[in-house]
């Protein structure tokens, strides 16, 4: 009986030593580069002076724009313009209400996912 217990304890110690360390930190690198506002306007279909910024993760785009500088028609056409730049179609387009106090005044956000 003592021999079995010692074997189990020794196995546990060996397996514990082989187990990988838990991941406690994930490093992320974000690369930004200046882009001409005219280029952002052309890529989004929104007026160049309205686009504050654009991010891309895979096939998902997030467009930050000044609400007072765009029309409803421009907003409606923007997802198709964005996806056409990558020869794809619109999968989803979701405007996000950013009127809460945690957001900058007058800046809205639209998330576009291309198929």
C-alpha cells in the first residue's frame, strides 16, 4: 500500500513539473500609420472631413465619424463602399449609438462586417 502511494505522489510531482506555466499576460502590438483623410473618405464613402478614424480586424471594419458631417444617405451607402474595396459584400452593418458620456461628443461609430 505504501508503495502505491509513493508511486502516485512521484507521478504527480513529475506531471506537475511538466505542465506548462499558465498564461498571465498577452502581449498585443498595434500598428498605426497616418492616412490621408481624403483616402479615408474615398474608402468609406463618407465625407473626408467627417471620418475621424477607421480600424480593421480581419473582415470587420469600425468607422468613427462626426455625426453632424454626414447625411443618412451617405451612412446607408458606406457599408457597400467599404466592402467593395475588398471585393466582398456586406454581411452586417451596425451603427452604434455613442451618445453616452463615455464617448466624445458628436462622434458616432459604425461596425461593418464584410462577407
